[in-house]
């Protein structure tokens, strides 16, 4: 590394909303280490637990929970978030106080916030990571997008994990016509690598996202998978202290897997059934997999991404209530996620912390 980083300490803080924000920070944390920086990880809940398992020797700090809850009925998703908004803003204010204290206490010289609104300091270069420059919320999209862009503007740079040109993965989510803040497109981020390996499973089911919708989909798919004759591996997406494995007929269940196990399982699987969360999409791109999406009910972003990728002939999808396992065979009529190769120049990207 040619930069003058004398082991600068960088705080990296992903939002705890499912596991996606945490997992897409894994390659960034590794890149920080490889480029002579000292990362400190800050988050809460299952996101923090996952990163502690991945990086047991890196210092971790606990941030206040945003207390994000999903409505039991997807139609009420937006109103549930609005109900929780005061709690979330209280957490953001507490977050700001902690960051102010930590910058001084731990001699932090740079900040990377993955969608955590209070993780920012005027005293050190602060970067915001998001694929949502526009925040789709139905008929309130214009105001949620403007509010999000207003927050992003205070950061020194905004990193978008997508490509700038067309074709791209995020569409209107991650692209603005005339941005008034510094944008850097850093390409799809994934902790995984594609490997040529013999196929072990006909179907891989991997769940993610906040409760209770994750659990609703788990219960539905447990019944549906009984109608599938092929060999199936089912990862529930529940991060616990110990890994649990259960075999029921042709289905192997895990509560969670670490990165190495997941990478191997993805590569060994013919088809993937999952949510259309953006981090999952980036993983599938890296692995060049064929998949079927079930968007989280009421989550406009996942619904938009699923509809967009289906329209482009890449990945089919179905609504959670409508899905039947026979739908999975529609995969063969779609191209799959390929052709978005991108190499990140980490040394150049991290120059923001050297200025």
C-alpha cells in the first residue's frame, strides 16, 4: 500500500436490518485490514452477532437499536415504520452522542456508516454507504427520498454498491440525474467467490430479514418443500450462539451458516430460493446463480427490485401469499444474474481517509 496510513483506526457501522448491511460490510472490513487500517465494528442485534462470529479478534462496540419492526400484514409495513419513527430518532440521537465520545476515546480517524443515520463526525472523514439514493415508499417516495438525500449530503462521500452505467442492478434506487453530493459507484459487494464444484443440492433456500416476516416465510416454505422431490438445504437465517443442523427426509436444515459454509453451499446448489434483498442480489451476481425471489411483503424496495429483474428476464418472483414450490421451475426460463463484473480499487477508495 502506497497510502500514508499509519494504522489509522476506522469505525465501520452497518444498520441492523436483517443481515444484508452487515454481510456486505465483510469485504470492506477485510479490505481495511489488507490496506493497513484498524477496523472497529459497531452495530447491534443479529448484525453485530454475525460480525463478531466473522471477526472474533476485531474490537466491537454496541450501538442503540433502531427497533425496526415489521407489520404482520405487509400492507401495514409503512405505517408500522411510521409508528416506530420516534423510537428510531431517539436511537439516532443516542448514536450521535456515542460517536462523539468514541471518536475521542478510540482515536478514530475515519467513519464508514452503512445506513446508520447517526454514525457521523465533523472531526473525521465520514462515508455513507447506501444503494437507496431514492427511498421507495409508495406515494411518499418523493419526501422519503429527499430526506435521505439531505442526510447523505453531510457525509464527505457516498459509496453506492452498484455500477454507474446501464445495465445496472439498482435502477432508480441507486441513480440520480443531478446529485448534489459526492457519489462513488464501487460495484456490487459480496463476501463470496464463485467456485467450480460438484452440485450437492437441487435447491438452496436461504431466509433473511426482520421478524415476523422471516418466520412467516419459514413456516410456509417448510410445508411447501415437502412437495419438492429434490435434495434441499434450508438455511433459516437465525443467528444464534451455536449452529444447529436437522435432517428431515430430503431437507437439511441449518439455523445459520458462517461465510465459508454459505459460500460452499451456494456453489454446490443448482437453484436458490430467497428474498430479493439487495445484498442477496449482489451475492447471486458474484456467484452467477439462477434464483427465484419472494419479496418481503410491503417492502417497496424488494418489490421494486424483484419486478425490475423479472422484467429484464433475469430472475422470476412471486408474492409470498401466492408462492407455490412448483413456481421454482420458472427459473429455467430466465437468464440468471451474470455479467456485472467489477473490480474495486480499495487503495483509491480509502484515500478519503488520508486527506
